C-alpha cells in the first residue's frame, strides 16, 4: 500500500499522490455512517479516490450524484485489488460475509477496518474467515450517528469532536493502527483505544441499553389500547427519551445478537434498578425515591462535566486558563470568600455517616470539596445541593456506605484522598481511590503506613502515591501513633479509622495542625481527648445528624489580607471568616511583619472561632519567621512569600519542607515566579530567603497549583507592569470565584482560556 508523506508541502517535484494519505479507499456499505465517512475523506483530501460499494445500486447512484463517493464499484475484484484502505460500514452481522467476499482479492498490504458498534463479533468474523485476525485488520467504532439512515443522510461533519474507539488486537500492525487513527483524526474525531471486551461492555451500557429501552418503551406503549391518545399527548420528555427508537431496526437487532452477553448483563442491572424504584413507589418510600432521582441527577451532571472537562473528577489542568493582571489597582470594600475547604470535607463526611438528615450551610462548592461529595454519592449517600452553599445530606449511618461501582475519582483533592482512605480502610467493601496527575504524585504512604499498623490492607502505587487500593473487611485495632510529620490530613485519616477500631487510639503530632476534625467530633459527642499535641479517641457507635454553618476560609481570605496590606490605599473587610487558632499562623506572621489586621465581632459557631477581619495598607518589615507558626500557616506560604517580597529588608523562612509535597513544589514554583518578577530570592532545602524589593511585570507559571496562581495574582496588585500567570484552572479547586470576587474588590484581573491541542 502506498502512504504519502505526512503534511507534504506543495513544492515543485511533488506528484498529485504526495498530497493524499491514501490513494484508493473502498467503502463497503453506503449507509449514513459509510456515506458520511466517504464524504469526509473526499472533502478533506485524505484519500485521492473514494469508491463506494453497496448492495443497493440506488444507494451507489445517489452517492455519486451527491458527491459522497467518486464512483461506484463496478467490479469487486478490481476495486479490492486496487484499494489501499477498505472500510466495512455494514451491519455487524454481515461482517463475515463481506470479509469472505473480499478475501480472494485482498492484497497483504491493504488495511481493512470497520465501523461496527460491537467489536467481539467483528473479531470473531475475521477469525472465521481468515483463521486468525490479520495484522492489517483494525476494528474501530465511531461513536457518532443519529436516528437517520441511508446515504442521503451522509454528513461530512458527522464525526467532528466525536469519539472513535479503535480496538487493535494483539497481533495488529502498528502502522495499520496508526493509519486508521489518522483517517479518523482527519474527520475531526477524537481517538481512543480500548480492548475489545471492554469496548463491548462499555457500549452495552452506554449505547445499546438506551436504544433497546427506547425501542421497548415505544413498542409497549404502542400496544396499549389507547396508544393513539398516548402518542397524541406525548410531551417533550417522551420525544427526547424515544428519539433513538427511530433508529435502523436491522442494525439494532444485529447488535443484540452480536453483543448478547454484555447486553443481557446490562438489562439485568437495569431491571434490578427499575425494580428498586417500583418497590420504593409501592411502599410510599419517599426518601428512597428521591434518593434515586437525586443520585441520578448528580451522576448525570458529573458525567456531563467530565465530558466537557470541567469537573473535579476530570483533570482540571486539561483546560489551560491564564490570569492577566494589570498594574495600578487597589483593594477596597467587603470581599466575599467561600466556605472553609477543610471543614467542608469533614462536614460532608460526618453528615454522610450520621443517622438522619443533616443540613450544612456555607459549604464550599469547589472541585475539591465536590470530589468528596461525589465519592460519598458513589457510595450510596443521597446529597441534595449545594444550592447557594446549602447541602442536605441523608445520612446512611456509620456502617451504611455501599460499595461503589468503580474507582472513586478524587481529582486534585489531597484532603479527599487522605481522609477517605482512613474511613474506607475500615469498611466491609474494597475500594480504589484515584486522582489526577498532580494528586497521583503526592505522598500517600504517610497515611497507608499507620493505617496498615491498625490492620488495614492498603497498597499504593510504585511511587507511594495514588491509585490507592483498599481491601475491605479488615478488623482494625486502636493505635498509639507518633506522627513523623505535622499533617492534619494524616491525623484526621487515622482519627476516622479509629472510630471503627477495637480499643482506643492516640495520635501525637510533632506540631499542632488544624483541628477541625477534633472540633467536629467533639460537637457530635464522640469521645475524644486532646492534651497538648496528643489526640486520644475512642471508637464510637452511631453518629448523630446535625446542622452546621461553615465559616469563610481563612486560607482564601489570606490572599486579600496580604493584598490589602501591600497595596497603598487599600482597605478591606472580610466577614464571617474562620479564625480557629490552629489556622492563625498567617495572621501572626503578618502582624509580626507590621501588618494592620483587626479581628472584630468574635463569635463561636459550632465550636469554631469566627470573626470579621479588617485590613488596611501598612509598611511591612522583613523578619525571621518563627518555626512555631509554620504548621498553622502551611497553606498560606505562597502569599506570605509575596508579602515578604514587598517588605523592607530580608525575610527568612525555614521548616517548610512539606511545601514541596503540596499540589506543586511550592518553594520551587514561588522562587521561580518571584525571581521572574524581579525579586531577589534564594531557595533553600526547607525554606527561602527573600529580599524585599520592587515587583516587576512578567510571565509566571503557577504549575497548576491553585495557591501559587492566586499568590501571583496578588503580586500583580503592586507590580510595575502586567503579570501573566499560566495554568490557573486549578484555582477552581478551592476558590472558583476568585477572579470575579477580586475584580469586584478592585484587582484588575481577567482570565483567558488558551487553546490547548490535545
Ligand atoms: C488540610 C491539611 C493541610 C493543608 C490542606 C488541607 C486538611 O495539609 O495543606 O490544604 O484539610 O486537613 P497537611 O495536613 O497534609 O499539611
């Protein structure tokens, strides 16, 4: 077969063939898919000629008339011999027959593929005809189509932005696989590879079952005596649901035969689900009915977001958002910050484990906290919301979580992964916790190791990160654990497991870390004792439901606290912010540097200290930051580095090695970024030395870390020139409205989505 050079440039000496990937393509079967592919390959110049073969002479003539194909196949022998590429676009059941027709004339180099929506049967057909699957036979399946059929519906744009699954077998030629991938890419499709079995299982659930349900629903209704009336009054929902019942009956009856096993399995799963709903309706069980609907709606949203790449569960770094900050801004007025991220994770976990309905207000609706929500929904918890920060959680009880049907995808969220690992280590069922690229590279042995000591069976990946595999059904024992590093996530993970253990547990930290788990556990009546740096906790029975108000997140407020401090003329108020002493490091440090921060209207809500914070500009002085504040300001160092860059003199900070294990290596990212903005900054193993100076404009990379991105944006307040910050989409993990809220307060910020080629 002849393949022309890739991306040939027109130049003297090239022949016409150089501009095509393939000389002759033969499409067998001129239905809607075959016709659309032929038309696309002709229009985009992938193939010099496209010849069409169909049992129906009329279809061939129409294909030529409409310009879908160059010509019809007169003689199958010469058409096959001359073809470099043959695509079978026939019902899957006809595959063996068509392959047998081609076999006598096929030359060894010709690449053959198909478009069938089942792949196991296509492979079986190839084996039946050839005795084995030929290396140049590469099955594929475009997930595009419509209820329309026939060559008259051919549309060269049909595959644009649709997925095509290629299912090469173990003996498949690399070159042929690549050629088929390129062919589909040329039509604008997105290519995926999958093994045959997986393809058939996935498609049975996502495509075959919905089609069968639509056919079956319309058929059942049509048999009812008042069917005419039913159809006459059919509303939009009926039309939407049954649109695909207009699809080609032959093709779909073929699919049922070709993917019988997987289809039957899906019908079984669906029947059980429908039966559950039926029983709930019969029993007037409103909570179960609502539960099914809420779970379904949430799952649909979740999948929808995954498909558009906007979900917490999808890799948020896929979208490349950049921030642009113009100089000469001031921050003024009241600024809204979202609910506390740490408390949001804990609140939803305990609400899920409670007996009865809990209500949470001020919940952070961000990708990280929603990752925990989705994981709990995946384990059967009914959660309504968040609507304007309000969540209603139908607790399943301490032992009521159900096995999820797949991996729990936790996106970028370290807190979700570490806290849930502790909880799931104690469940009767096994789980797998996975995360995005950044989360997968973060250390997880720090939780796996103490949990194993308690009797859990946990394995992490080769580099000690996610995915985490947890084997259910283990009996956990209490533990006396001395933590080698100060980490609230590790402490909380063990505390969650300890609730299920036999005997009491004690956890000693090297330094005090945020204590939101302790505060909430105490509020819920769990037997827990805290002395200096040690938490002692007893296993518990049932957990109560509760109502909780979550304060604003001091870690999000910190950006504006620093912003107002460094920017002349600024004066801001942040209302209802959590000022738990174990989070106050940033305030202590800034005050030591000379910041004017006033906490007003102190109150306690659900055991958490809350206040309004008022900040105005003041001159900062460089200092040596006392180590005692490191663990209580752990998330705020990126923006503290910015404050130090604006201070008079030198600021020295050590004891920050944990910063290298956050969503990025925060020491490195901040050093590189601030240096690019003109600051004299020295990187040390566990800290930095920063010489205060004048921030300049420039281009910096947040390296996909929400906190470094927001810290650089704050630097833009007083930089001499504009700052461009790349990789900012993860800001949605903790502060989805950062750009809007800070722009309202006066920061001259805008975001732009860059075009990223996948
Ligand atoms: C968190 C604890 C901190 C912090 C993270 C949230 C928590 O991590 O960095 O953003 O909610 O427990 P470590 O405790 O691992 O330092």
